[in-house]
C-alpha cells in the first residue's frame, strides 16, 4: 500500500504564537483565581456563621443540629483547609520565575525572581496549571455548598438532654449516707421545694452525698435537662462560679471581660427554658442564685404557667448559711455511729488481716473509736495503717493518737482536733521526709485547685530540692512518680479527672479541702515545728499589703504563695524584709506587669521563684542579687529580653522560659550558668511570618540564632536537659547533634511553606545519642511532607527508647508514616491532628505500651488500622479518641482485640457506625463510651443485644 506524504508549510511567527498563548494564560492567572476563590470562601464563611448562630439559638431551646447540617458544616471546614493548602502552594512557587512564555524575551535575571502577581512566572508551569485547575474545582465546590445552604431546613431537630461532667463516685455505696440521699431525692422528686442545704463539719461526707445525688440524676434525664456541678470553696468569687457553670454547660458566650451581671444574664438566657439541677459544693456565705442563672422570668411568673424546674442543692459547714440561702429543707450531715464507723474502717482495710489477729482487731476498733465517726478521719487512718502488720505498730499508732498532752496544746475546736489527729498519724506514717515534704507543697496551691502532675507539681518538687539525685531531667520526673503514688495511696491526694477530654484522665490531682487545712496548720508555726509559710492563693488579692503586722509575719516566713490572684503591682520593700524567705509563688497574676527593683534585694535567701503566667515584660537588673536562686520560672510572660546581669545567678539549676517573647540575650548570659541542669525554651522567641491578605502564613517560625550560640558554648557541671523547637532542616538536625553536654528532652520540629519535601527520613544515624536516647516528647508541626520515616540504624535499636509522646500536627500532605526497626517500646501517647491525606495508622500495632491514641481532622482516613495482620492481633490502647473524621468507616475490618481499652470517645464521625468489638469487651476494663446521642442511636450491630449491654457505658456529650 502506497504511503502518501503531505507537506504542510506553516509560515507562522513563533513569537506571535507565544504572545497569544501568554495572553490566554493571563486570562486564568493563578492570583486572580485565588482572589476570586477567597471572595467566595468569605461569603461561604458568613453563611456558615449565620447557620451557627441559628444552631446556638436552637440549642438554647433544647434542640440539636440535624445530621444534614452537621455534614454541611464539616464539608465547609474541609474546604477551608483545602483552600489554605492551595494558598500555601501558590505562596511557595511565587518565589520562582521564568520568562519562557514571556514575550519580553531576554529579560534580566532580576525579573526571574520577582514574586508571583498578575504576571505569574511560568518556570514552574505544571505547578501553576495545577493550581489553576485546583482553584477552578474549589470554586465549583464553594458554589455548590452555597447553593445547598438554602435547602438546610430545618437547621435543628429535637434532641435528648445533654449532661455535664460526671464526677467519679465509688462503686461501693458510701457508708452512712444512703438514708440522706434517699431523703433528698424523694424531696426533689416530690416537688416540695427547690433549695436544699446540706450542712455539717468538714470531712463528714457532704460532698460524697452531693456526688451520689448527681449519680442518681445524670443517667436518667427524667426530670432535669441539665445537671450542673460546681465547687465554691472558702475564697469563692461569683465571677469564677459563673464561668465554671458556663464551662460545665459548654456555653461559650461568657467572657472573662464580662461583669457579673452580664454573665448572670447570659446564664439565665441559656437556662430559662430548661429544667436544671445545680449542685453547689462547699459554700461559705450567701450566693446569689439569680446571678447563676437559676431564676424564672417575670413574664412566666405573671402568667402563672408551669415553669421549668430550678433546683439547687448545696453543701456548707454552717447552718447559718442554710438560713441565708433560704433553704426550704436543711439536712445536717452527722458523724457515723459506732457500727457504721467500724463498717467504713473495715471497707478501707484488709478484712482478712484484721480478723486474723485478735490483738490487732481490738486495737483497730479502738483506733476507729478515736476517729469519732468522722468519715474522712476514718479513711485517713485506715490508709495510714495499710501495710502495718505487727501488733506493736498498731499499738504505737493508738498511743500516738491518744496522746492528750500532744493535742491539748493545739488551739483547735474539738471537731478539728479529731481530723488533725488522723492527719498527723497519716503524715507520720509516710515512708520518708521527702514524701512528707511533697505533701506539704501541695498546700501552696489554691483550695480545690486541679494541680497538673507534670507541668506544676513534680517541677515544684524538683525546684525546691526534694528531688535532686538525677543525671537528666527524665530521671527526676521518674523519681517523682512514686511520691505521687504514695500520697494517693494514703488518700492525701485524690485523682482529679477531666472526663470530657480523654487526654487528661490521669493528669491532675487535688487535695481535699480539709486535708489542705490540716497541712496548712502544720506549716503555720504550730507546736514550734520550725515552719512558717504564708499561703494566700486564689483568694482575689489585688495587692500585697505592707502594714507593720504583715512585715512581722514576712520576717519569719520561709515560703509564700500568692498564686492565682489579681495582683497588679508590688510595693517597694526594704532590704532583707523577707530575710528567711526561700520560695515565692506569684504564678497566675495576669495583671502583674512589672517587678520593682527593690523586691529581689529584699529576699537574699530566695532559692525558688515562680513568676509564670503573669504579664511581665522585663526583669530588673537587681535579679543578680538573688545569688542563692536555683529555680526560676518565667514561662507565659511577654518578656522580651534577659538583663545582662542574669549570668550572675551562679547557683541557678532550672530555667523555664516557655512561651516567652525573648528576642535576644547578651552572649554568655545562658552559657555561663555553670550549674544549669534544665532549660525549657519552647516557643521562647518572637513569632514571625509572611503576611498574605492580612493573614499570617502557618509555619514561618524561625529559631533565633542566639539560642544556638548559647547552647553550643554551654560548659556546665551537669548534662543540660533542654526542651526546644527547631525548623526541620538537615542543618538544624546537625547543629542539635553537635551541642556539647546537652541532652534533648522535648523536641518540636516545625516546617513551613519554604520547606517542601517528598520524604522526611529520620534515621537514628542522623541523631546523636544526646538527642535520641533521652528524648521523651517529639512533635512535628506544619511540615509539608508526603512520607515520614523513622528508621533505626545498625546497632541503634534502643534509640528513642525513652520516647513517651509523639505528636503530628497539621501535616496536610502526609500520606504515610512508617517505622523501620524503631521499637518505640516506651511510647504511651500518640496524637495525630489535621493530617488531611493520612489513610491509616496500622503501625500502632507495633507499639506495645501505647496508652492513648487520639486522631482528629484526618479527612482521608477510612480505617484506623487497615492491616491487622495476625487474626489474633491485639492492641494495648487504653484510651481511644476519634473526632472530625468524615470518611472513617471503622477502626479495623479484621478482628482486633482491645484487652486494655477503658475509654472510647467519638465525635463527628458521621459514617462510623460500627464498633470493632461487641459485648465481650465488658470482660476487660471498658468504663465509658462517649459520643453524640444521634451517633449512638444510629449505630449498626451484628447482635442487637450488644447495644443493650454497652448502652449503660454510653455517655452523650454536647454537639457543637
């Protein structure tokens, strides 16, 4: 077959063609498209805000958003994140240019580096075209969402009542309170009155009664739409109570700047149509219930219509307060009778042991009698005697508590003496003086304060020298944990859980107010014990007085705590006014902006200074006078520099500068602190970043060079444990590795738009032992990377052996995380947030000690674990939190066992309708499943009986 060739002679001007092509590209230039997209997104946000306002109103009327509305809001949120990605990608390529398609050929090199604008450089042509296509697609999605918004009717539907936080209560019915609780519940159900007061001495069980009442009403919702729990305490403030109630209701409208009347109006507006039970614990004087939202409108009262029920049950130590509160029913909580007292004593002891020795049993009954039926005293004594196996030890305890001479020298009421006896016995029974000192330190915090174990309490013990024998800070925290356990085992500290946030279930502790009172008695100079502390924490102080009476008290004071007050300024003091003071706490005085130069010379023996969470911008040069200072906490202050004289603090061991705004220090200021052992400089630098349309671009957070200069010159006597943020670059990793005599304890690696990587390979060969071997917490933030690998080198399998927490935050391009030979055998907490492209985390099955798994805003994730492997695979996870995962179908398709699972929280995972376990989980340790009520109602079950068995563990929380 003949082949015919056709020759076409196209006499075209190439330059003209390119000019036409360039003109056509300009018609759809990226910048113009992005501007149009931003405009559409702004309109969409306005519509979203209008819908959210309607939802807020609906919730105040007892309704919840429809599933259709919730899905629409979720899609808007996803679109916002995707648009932000486009803007970041465009910003990154805008630094490059090319004149390949520019008709003005031969342009200078300078023109090739201009920023993207109306004339977008096309050297990265495929990226520009990709952005144009993505912009067009997102414009279509924005328009589609906007058109659907009109069809979102109704916005809300009738939903179930939403409970507030449930406080834990013992599974064993508390002895002696059943009749009280039955009486109060009957009174409430009968509608006989709306204000009930429970009064009695401290430690008699009033709070336990209140918890039992809460336990009765929370799961049933037959009478009350809201059950609210708040604690007033001795130094209560109305505004604080209002804010606490709002938090309990998850009501976000109250602001710290609002006055008490405004807060009261907002609470009333939200609660006016709801049946409410307010449980108000430990009040000491009249509280205006109307300003807590517990009132009816004048219109309702005038119409004599059936009003929503508003019931208040409160506890107090004073019958007079019950009268002031106009309680329609007053209940006096009395001490237990002898039989009940012995029953409670036995409940908290080893019954078999007590019955095995007649002599010990007799002494135990005598000890119980000495507690005079006071429940807290009984529990305190039984815990103090735990582990005592000899008759002689029990007899000695009885002799101690009966020592009349010992107790008659104390100027206390008879009731208080009973509790003090029990406390003294428990205090003396602690294993050693270190643990006793740890206990007394807990009294420095305000009454009923939730103390963070690892951010507040153990650092305090380290700073004041109780924990001092360690090489790196990891060991210090490890040494502090047994002290915590000992105090909790003795019932001198109690676990204080945040039941709504799964991360903090075992993070906080607090002291019973009566135990705190006893501890403060012990440090008040009582019985000439050589101690003298001043504790005025959380009582609303606006200034420190300088009257003569105070100065006399100051002269003898060894420790002083004024934390969480409203102190705005400090007066000038004379030299050595506080001649014996060794510890000073001013944490949490947000209005304190300056430190007078005279303060530091007035306390020459100060070893511990906590100025965190104030508003201090500068330290006076007189800080150099604190020559004995060992611990200094300046965290969460807008302080911009350290004085040159700072380097004179020759005994400083612990320096915490987290979340400060320090711009520079004189060279040698930090590095010459030869005794320094712990340095926290996370986010201790000014936040800078490029602005685009008035918005800061995420991730532009350069580390100031002076930190590197200080750390590389450090030549201290101890290995320095450091917490720091660095930008993810090979150069920075090398610099960290080369730091002499430094151990990295907490590391955050941040990226930004300037860093575009396909794979971030973190092999242990890249890390020196000073980084990987003692690292406890590792975080990745804002890194534009597709794949992240942790790889162990030959002979380095033990690297990252101390790692306990691993966080991935805002890694929007990340598709895969892999572990190659890295054991992470000690990892306890894994949090993954806003990793939009991540498909699954099957590798968590390689983590034998994982306690917490938290995943949120991973929009592409369909399964948590897609590859189970062995059909008998099990997970060590105890707490599982899944939120804002719109495509999540299940935890795993294959069988997966959770023998240690205790808590499951699921929030806004609309198509996740099937659990990977059934009722067999009840044989393990499962305590709670939390989610939105509609989610639970729409769950799918292979066996409907599983739902019936698991429903008692389900607790709904509010959909926001």
